[in-house]
C-alpha cells in the first residue's frame, strides 16, 4: 500500500536536494582524444562526479560530457571535428593555465582510421586520425605545473601513439617512467567463447610461438609497445586471475579509498621516482612462483603502483595507472543526491569482469575528495 508512494517520493526528494545544492565554479581543462561517440565515454566518470557534486564550468553552467573537453569530437552522420590544444598558441596555452583550476588528461590514445571508417562500412583505411600527447599538451602541462596547479593524468596519457620525445619530457617533468608494458584481465582466453578478446593480441602471440595459442582460462594479457605478448593464466601463473588494487593507509584515510579493490580493465606498468612521488596504491597480481618467474623473464616488474601523487607547494600531481575514468555508467544517477547509499543496486559483484563497482567504490569517493579539496584550495 505504501510502497508505490515511497518509490516515487524518495527519488523526488533526492532529486530536489540535488537541484538546490549550491553550485561551485571549478574550471577543469579535460583532455580526451579517444571519444568514438558523443557520450564522452572516456571521461564520463569525471563528468558524473562534477555533475553530482554541482561543480560547474561557470557560476551557472554545468559540464556536458559531449563537448566540455579538448580532443576528438564525433559528429552526426559519422563526421568528426578535432578541437585539441594543438590549435593553441603559446600565449593561449598560458592563458588557459591561468584560467583553469586543474587539468585532467583522461586518454590520449586517439582514434584510428581502421576504427572510425569501418563504422561507415569502408575498409582499407590505415593509420591514426588523431591522438598521442602533443608538444602543445606538454607545454600546457608545464604551464600548469609552473602555476602550482593540480594535474591529473591516467592510463594512456603517454603510451602509444605518443612519440618518444614528448613522452620523455612528461616523464622528466613528473618523475616517472613508463616501462612500455600495458595489461588487462580477460575472463576467458578461449577464442571461441570470448568475443572481446582482441584478434591482434592472439595474432601477435602466435607469431612468436609457432602459431600456438594454448590458453582457455581467465588470466592477464601483457603487451608492450613493440607488440610482444605475455599471457598469465589462472592456476598456472595466478592464484586469482583478477588483479587487485591495494591502497596504503594514506589513501584510505585521505582519499576515502578501500583497502583493496578488484580492477579488471586496462592498466600500464610504470616505475616512479619515489624521491619525487608518493605511491598511494599498488597492483597485486596474485602471482604464484611460476607467474612471477614469467614476468621477470620478460623484464616486467612484479610490483608497481596503481596511483602515484606529488603534493607540495610547488605543484600537485596524480597519475592513475589504470583506465580509471572509463567505466560503463550513465549520468542519470548523478542527478540524485545520496544515490551512493544505493550503489549495491547498480552492479553484480559476483561478476569478476564487471567494472561498475570500481566506479562506485573506488573512483567516485577518490575524485570527490580530490575535487572538493581543489575547490577549497582555490577559495
């Protein structure tokens, strides 16, 4: 008798509380070069947090994931427009670093012709349409650093197709090094069952292993910028195939992060300068003796950070080693204040490959803290 009114009134109250929550202007320069549709998927998690907590680009205007960023812009009838920092002069980059409170590089992997034109039924297109960290991106980051501004970057900021010169400048600027390796969990390496298994991954492995692909279980695939592939399989190399992010006390206390969190998507392997940066979290790959030996044989570290940060009077910097901002969520829930109390309704934690729990339990509280602190520091 009372269920239906509650189901109507309670969400309405949550929405009204959100509507009347005061707005806070926070200018975020978002860079996303990998948007294949108008949803802004590669930066949707950031847009959700900005919208939910009423951070706005002007005193009144909210952020729109479809156009409030610099990068690749898909248009109707599969046309596109490029509006990146490459079109900015040095003076314009300096002005942007003055206007922005922080910057967040969510993805610079870019868009390739083979991905884009296949969507139009065309074939034979090769090469990249747009992508990679540019000289202007590096210059802007240096301007932000010089102004002591907050800089957030994540997986594939400096990976392929960024050229070596720009990557080296970034690494020197922020005291870290990309090993050249990236990796991802797959819930099955059976090529007949798992349609999400990239064909190039299997092909590259077979080239170096007499055309053999002997894997069928879940596990981790590692690939380097030269195309080499290393596979770690459940039971054979791993005690548990799903990687976990383990967070130290600082991250638990200051960033509201859980002590441990599964992470089943893409990540890269970096080595930070610990005299400059602080490791907030590490990846735990659940390696057994054979798995650790396989990584060492291929020159891949067995321990590496998931989050590093530099927090000082000179500048503030975060690097997330995973594709943290890309999660399969929608913006609708961001319009309801207090919706995080019902987060358990939005994912199935028994599915090892699901990624929504990462957003609700890890990314959302972390970014909420970072953005609120940025707004407070600005004031």
